[in-house]
DNA sequence: GACGCTCATTTGTCCAGGACAAAACGTTGA
DNA sequence: TCAACGTTTTGTCCTGGACAAATGAGCGTC
């Protein structure tokens, strides 16, 4: 009945592995039956006990699954082969501008206040738009990749996130005016843990003259539709990180499109939708933060045309 | 294979109920076997389909479980009887100051910018300390209770949370100095979704002259220990909402206490620990936000005594 | 009355292995 | 390039039995 994982190098129960890897118990068992991996030992009571290396491999598999690879192909491979695949899909480490190098250094040495100062300076120096698109976005990606390569730990990513969030929220508070068109409702779907993408989008939307109403993270679908109506939003914008399960994203977008009145636009952005082949009808995919400006322009054009020629 | 919950009044699959209620599939099935509740219908494929009312009742049961009651007693009861129990454990609805009434009205009518203005004014008028302890805290509880009674919807709570968060973060940014004693690391455990408690604590800690480093929500246990060492924290402060599973809280706190060097204090606060009978040795429970000041004072006393008489 | 012990009961998790829908894939034809 | 269709892969759900851990009750001791 003990559930939680404990000592550093202890072997884990099936529940603990479920938590660690995000793979359900059913999946862990059925993989073992079908592919022969994982092949946990058993304790005295016949319960599965997963050695650390297998958990590591499972985590790798999980990441590659999220990138569209399939279990039947991945599970027979060795940990090394999986590592190679992973490197390929991450791509070459891009050469860094100096300031990004500095930021990564500050993250790795936990110099949070210095990091925040650098970021704040960058906002003032470059302006919010360039800060978001050229500093924030790339940095976020760098940190994410460094985490995947195991170069930084979770808490270091958290420290980084907090600093960026503080700077961004401060900047947004300054520029957001009371009114504007269109009125944009921002949020993420349940399960999405990452909020920086949303915050960056809010910054750019505000800069482009839209009125932003953020619901924060993880709003249930029904509530998104209800909120859009209640706040009389023109657009509903959703942010997806790269880890968000692709199936769930597509399914939820379909449901949401159906639940939403047709005149309310449904836009989405982030690593999730950019990797998707095709989105449901009536769902618009923003191509990066830079795509927000042109998209808004087009929306306003269409709107004024519709108003002028009824 | 379809998983996600959908239309407003649709009945839910076992996976959806697991997500909604936090009760595992195994538990849902074994309760049905043992107590005859829940008693879901079946779809064409023989899969369980849970009507809304049963999900509602399960949610109630879940809450009461977290308060120390036991399944064998709760499950045979009717929804009404459970409601009575719930009311008892919530306590009488406290009479509201007028300003809280106004805030609740603004929440229910989705007047977000008005709400934010009111909150900002309150900060300036009453000072941050009184704002946090006398406005923010009680309001948060009111909103939570209103949600439990079904008076407000999830998205309305989200809108509220965003406004409070914005105001709090703005205020914290202004007061937080670079140094101070003790150095406090703040976060929540994985699974904790609510961040306002943490933010309020950060505000009070900062006001009391401590140096705050926030890790944001949901930091894994191992990373909390690592972060405390890396940032040379004096205290690790964790926030728990009332929904957080009591068992998990106690178990995690034990683990954490063991993983942390003894000279680093482990403090916790929020609805979770306040209801707990007894916490693990070496874990200190803050009694509300007002408890932070005295606790810090005592910590500083103990510290200076230890330094003076080595 | 506080504490420690044992024993019975309650409760959550785990297991096995079968079943089946939905997603992904591959092929064909327009 | 796209649509339609059969095949394979894959995740989730099912049943019902087993058992350890948590809880509570009863009892004796300090």
C-alpha cells in the first residue's frame, strides 16, 4: 500500500513509476506483456519493482512518444539507441547569442536576483516586444532542451520560470489598457502545466492593441466556452507546450470549436499545434509569437469588411 | 479509448471521474463492489458511465475523507446527509464585511477590471499586510466555499484568482528587497494546483523582513531538498490547499524532513496542515498568515541565542 | 489519563489475462 | 494531393481474487 517513491536509489513500485513517467499502470503492465519491456523484478508479494535504469528508459520512451514515435518501434530499442533518437529530435544545439549564454549561466548557478535584473534590463533596453520574441522565447526553449538533456534540474527550471514570470507580469501590468479590439480570452487546457507561453502571448496581444482577459492555466472546456460568452470575447486563445498530448489537444479543440459560437475565433499556439499535421476546421494556428501581429491585422480587416458590407 | 469529458451534462467515463474526483479507478471499482456505490450505468460496451449526481456525491465523499472520515461510514449515506456533514465541518457561514460582498458580486458578474481596481485600492488603503490577512485570505475562502456550494463556476474562480494574483505580485515586486533573514524557499508539492496561498505567504514573509525565493507550484520532493541546499535557505515553506490529499501530505513531509539537513527548518501552512491531527517530527505548522510574524520572531530569537552561546 | 501493546476490521493497491474501440498506418484509386 | 478503406497497433476497460497497510477497539501498565 505504500505509494510514494523514496530514497535516492530505491527501486520503484508501479504507482511510483506511474507518477514519475506519466504512463498509466495499465500501460506499464500491457507493455510488459506485449513487448517484454519493462521487465521489473518482483518483491516478496509478487508486486512489480522497477529498477532505476528501467524507469530512466521509460522516461525517454515517454518523451519520444510525445514526439509522434510509436511504442512498437521504441520499446525493443536499447537505452543508447533511444538517446540517439532523442538527440536527433532535439536537433543541433544552436549557437547562442552572448546574452543567452549569460542567462543560462545564471540559471545553472541559481543566481536568481541577478537573472531577474538582467531580464528587467533587457525589457527596458529592447522593448517588451523584442524581449518576448527574441529573448524570452528562445531562452525558454533553451532551458527546456537543457532539461531534456539532463543538464539542469527541475528546481532550476522553476527558479528560471519564476523570474521570467515576474518580469513579464510586471511589464504586462504596465501596458494593459482597459479597452481594445479584439477582446481576447487566454488560457490553457486542463493538464497543461506550463504558463510562460500564455504569458508571452498575453504580452504580445496587449502590445498589438488587443484587450486581454487571462483565465490562467487549466480551464475545463465547458468553462472556456462559458467564459467566452460571459466576457463577450472575440477570440479564445489557447497555449500548448510541447509536452501536451497531441490526441487530447485535437479532441479538445474539436469539442471546443463545436461548443463555441461560430463568430468567436478559436486560436492556438505553442509547440503543440505547430507540430500537429492538421487542426480541426475553424481552429487557427498562430505561427509563433511573431504570428500574432499579422493574424490580428487580418482579423481586423475581415471584421471591418463584414461591418461595412452587411 | 475516448477519455476526455465533454458536454455540460454528459455522463462521465471512469477515467474522467478519476480526474474529476481524484479517486483512482481501482478505488471506484472496489467501492462499487463493496458498498454498492457508486453504481454507474453501462454503455454499449459494458463500460461504466457515471451520472453527474454520482460524481457530485463522490466529490463530497472525497472532501470528507480528507477531513478524516472513513469510507465505510460515508458511502452508505445520502447526498443530503453528506451535505449536512460538510456544512458542519465547514462551520457557519461568517457574516461578511461589505467590501467582501462587493468583491463576490464583481466575481459573479465577471467584472474583472473593476475587481482588480477594488483590490488595488484596498492594498493602498489598508497596507499590504492587512490586505493579505483580512481581505485576500477571507475572500479566497469565500470563493472556495461558494464553488463548493455550486454558486460560482470554475472560470469565475479563475478570473478571480488572476486578478488577485496580479495585484499580489505587483505588491510583492515593490517590497521585496535583495537580502534579509531568514532566507525562505517557498513552493508547493506536486499535485497542488492552488498558488494563491503561496503568494500570500510570500507577501507576508517579505513584509516581515525575510528574503523570499519562490519556486512556484509543484516542485518534486527531491528538487525541494536540492534547491534548499543550492540556495542556502534557512527555511523551506510549503503551502497546502484544503483539497490536497492528507496522506500524501504527511508522507511527503516525512520524506522531505529526512532529506533535508536538520538546520533547515520545514514549515507548512494552509488548509491542509491546519486540519491535520499531528505532523511529522521536525515539521512546523503555521497557524494562518498571522502566524508567520510570531514564528519568524521566535526563529530569530532561537538563532541569536544559538550564535551567542556556542 | 497517557501510553504501549495486540488483534480484528477496514481499506487501498496490485495482479492476471481477456476484450475491444479508437488511432495510426499503409494501400489503392481518383 | 487527397479521399476512402482494410489492417495493425495501442490504450483503456473489465472481472474478481489476493493481501499489506492503516485504522480502531480492547486491554494492561506506568
